[in-house]
């Protein structure tokens, strides 16, 4: 099954969160690249470079396509291992390799008439618990805006949340205290994410202050995140009983964190290196007796579907995951978005990723 053409379409979407803060009426904007990988078998693989942090416009998408085409056109998608290994030897911006990897896997699974989860060995589950993200509060207006979002999602049956904290601990404590007082145990704190804001001493003080609200994990507590010295993590772990989670951007990072004993939970995902490296990180966590969750870059439905398939095909998935993008964004590019039900994101049906591109929506969102 030879790859005959590559299409990269830059698009923009808007989040329900404010651009500068939770209470900002102007919505935040994200930019993505929708990947279409055409083959001589008549199958098109879909992929997504999600919420890219690099400068994305029509021109940069054209230049990226020109750089990728010599490596992809004429290649056999069924030989995805060697193909993706060759791609990984080249330097790419964040999310690029993931989007191509996803499209290759979607094309192969679709050609074989199986789901991506089946291609990866089979699904252990047909739905995955997820947590809805809440942006960091800076003032009382932000607290009120986040409480409104919690109330709306709880009303839809989604009771797990991930909250970014640390800009104003008084606001953080106010939000969590009022949420707990109002909704009690019907609200689950899957994670409190410090986003690498603190020195070890400040992290200990902040985490002790918020630990009574019952988070399942504290994420990225120290400055430097996964690149922080091991002793910084260990200083926090010595004082905090709640498990510590950190992003594992690649296998080398995961191995370093595992060997040093600095974290309890790997937050891993597809965005840095693609599907198979992500699966190897899950396997590494099992070898070292660490727990796992599937992270998110806040994807549209194509990227979310890929992550749900990988999570479904992973045996050692221990914590609620973060794939909430289709609930976060006002727009999407698929005929039907990935579905959510009672705090779970559902594994899409059908071959490949199980989602269908809506070309009219794609044109409407094109940059």
C-alpha cells in the first residue's frame, strides 16, 4: 500500500476557556494541522498535529509538507515500523511526527478492516475515564467561572477534573473548598497540576495546603518539570503522601525518571514521538512498578480518537486520562465528534480511528 499524496491543512479552533484567564470572555485559540495520507489502495489515513506551539499559518504548512513528502511519497504504509523509524531520525517540531504516525496507523488499520486498538493487539476496555481541564485562577471572577464549568460538566455526568494551580494559592484554595463544599465526593480531582511553578520548598508548602482536597496525583510540582534534578522531586516526595506525576516526553526521559525514583506516575502520550514510543513508555512503567495515565495536548476528535485507541489497548492504565478536547473546543473537523458518557470517553467504532473527516467543516476552519 504505497503512499501517493500528503495533504496538510492548518486549522484554528476556539476553546471555551478565556484567552487570558478562565473568566476572560474572549476565547482562547488553538491551531492544529489535519493530516491526510492518501494511498494507492484508495484508503486515506487521518492524523492530527494538535494545538501546535510553533508558528502555524498557510505558508508554514506548505513548507512542512515539502519537507515531509520526500520521506513519505512512494513509501509502503504497511511497513510502518521502518517508515516511522526513518522519520524519527529527522528533527521535527512538536506534534509533527505524532500527526504523521497517526495517519500511517489509521491507513493501515483501515486497509485491514480493523480498529486501531485491534491493530495494536486488542482493546482491554471500550471506554476510558477522563478528566476535564480547569485553567488556573487569578481572582474571584476566575473562581466563579471555573465553578460554573464544574457545575455544567457535573450536570452532563462528568465528575472528574484536572485543575492547574499555583498563580494565587488563596484563589486555588477558595475554588477547591467551595467545590468540595458544594458537590462533595461527586467531584473527583484526578490531578492538581502545578505546571512546574515551584521551588522544592515552595512546592512542599503549596502541596501540603491543597492535599486535603484529595487529588489523585500532584503533577509537575517543581521547576524544570521532567528536566528537574532528581533531588528536587525527592525533596517533595519525602514530605507529600499524594503520588507525584510527571510528563514523560520520550523514552529517555521516562527511563531517567524511573531509575531515579523521582515520580510515581508517568503522564505519557502520543504528541512527542508517536504511538509505538508511547506504548514502550507504558511498558517501561510496568517494568519499574510505576502507575500511568494518558496525557493530552488538547486535541480535536482525530487526535482524541487515536489516544483513546492507544489507551484502550494498554493493559496498565491506572489513572483517569486527560483527553477532553472535543468538549473543550467549540469547533471540530469530523462528521461526528468523539463521544463522552458519564465521565468516560468512548472508544470509536469502525476501522482505523473510527472517525470521518467532514470536509466542509475542514474548509470553514482552514487558516
